[in-house]
């Protein structure tokens, strides 16, 4: 899978990124957002919280929902 970085921003002592990839299951490009805390690294992994968007949410509005 090839991950495309759409944008990244410094936010709340971390990084907010928006990414996309070609989904074989969906047959189209899938987009998602991720907040990565400053203390997260390969040497210091942190827990992950997955939020699945519904009908009224997308990769950009997941933070305010």
C-alpha cells in the first residue's frame, strides 16, 4: 500500500496529518486523519484510538465530532 500525505500540521503538542491510499476493498481512494502526539516514536509507541466516520463525518471533521 502506498500512503500519500495530503497535509500535516503542528497541533496541541503533536502533529495532525491527513493521508490517503488506494483501497482495494473499496475500489477507490480512502482518506483518513491521524493525530500523532509529540512523544510517539518507534522507540516509544503510544496507544491508538480508532474513530470510524459515519454518514455525517469525514477525514477532516473527525476532530470536532
